[in-house]
């Protein structure tokens, strides 16, 4: 499981980081993400924030019965 980054692709000046939430069968049910101004979500913090977003998306997935 990984994360995706929207690097000002949809809205100029906005960056987003998201990870999938999976159901018991592995299908993607939703996503968990954060968004903010590109000036605050600078490229050097994206890997750290990506790991945090993945951690919580994995926890929700576990609670829904997904086994990694």
C-alpha cells in the first residue's frame, strides 16, 4: 500500500496526499487524505506526511477486516 500526491495538478497552490482504505476483500472503499497550501506542504515533508497518512489508512482498513 502506498500514497498518492496531487502536486498542484487540480488547483494551483494546493497539494494533497492520500492513501487508500481497503475493505475485507482488498477492494478500495475510500481514501484518507490531507490537503493544504503548497507553501506549507513542501516537497521535503511529503514523504513523512505520506507515511502518517498511510499509517492511519491502514489502521482503518484493518478495522474493516483487511489483512495485510
